[in-house]
């Protein structure tokens, strides 16, 4: 990982990394939670990397919602990046999520349950990247205004050390990234969900499936 001055925010850190690539287009594995969150991220990164998107989200509830989000992701990539991006759908086992967050079911959104959820999904991305020869990995999660980029990037640094694949620092909501994702979602007619994904966040908002 390129050493960054502590005063740089995560978006600036990413910009600094991108400037060093000099047209080499290394392979990057992008963990994605859904199509809308992927849209602006892919638009920003495709010029710099050869990208494979990993759809691994055992937290998403119920199964019908998981499959719908996955299909919307594939729909967007096929329409917007037909030649340049590959989507890999990993296995779906909700018990992996439930086991990881046992005892934290009543935690508020953005609390410790969410941190464990970030780590669960990002760890699988880092593992997949390591097993398949990727140079970099990152996640779309930081594009959400409801998610803490500091926590997400700290997890990325830990996983870089564990798996030996460079983590691309990011805060994709910066530079109007979240607004751009809204624009692209409308442009491509993407389904935008009204809760993060898990059963607990849905029910806390009064959503019953």
C-alpha cells in the first residue's frame, strides 16, 4: 500500500493511488451490494482497472430481495459495461450472516452489527481476490451516506495485511458520488431498495417482507 499523509481523506488517498497507475489497468475485485451502488463506482474506476464485480451478500433478506438485487446488478453491468466488466455471483448462505451477528440483533443500524457485516463481506472479497490473482480489491459500501468510510477502510487495511492483496482506499460518496448513483439508477431504470439489506435493518424501519 502506498503510504498516505494522515491529513488526506479516503477519496484523496484513492486519487493518489490512481495517479500512480499510469495506464497499466491492474485487476481489481469490486465487492458490490447492488446495482445502484455499483453504478457510479464503476463509472469512476473502469478507466483505471480491469474490474470483476463480486456479488456476495449473505446479509440480504429475504432470498427474493437478494435475487432481485443481484439481477439488477447484472442488468446494469450488461447495459452500461457490456465488454469491460465481469460479474461473479458468489454463494448465498444467510446463516453465515446470522452466525456472525449473533447477540447483536437489536443493535441500531450503523452499530457494531454493521461493522461485522462489512467485515464478513469484505473478507470474502479479499479472499476471492487472493485466490484468483487480483492486484487490488475494494467495495462499493462507502458510497452510501449511511455507512462510515473510516470503518470500511480500516477493515480493508486489516484484510490487505491478512491476504496480501492491496486494498483501494475509498469514500465513493465524495465528489457527488452518491448523487451520481441516483442519476444513473434513474437513467438505467434500476430498482432502488429502501433498506440496507438485513432483516434487522428492515424491521427497524417497519418493513415487512
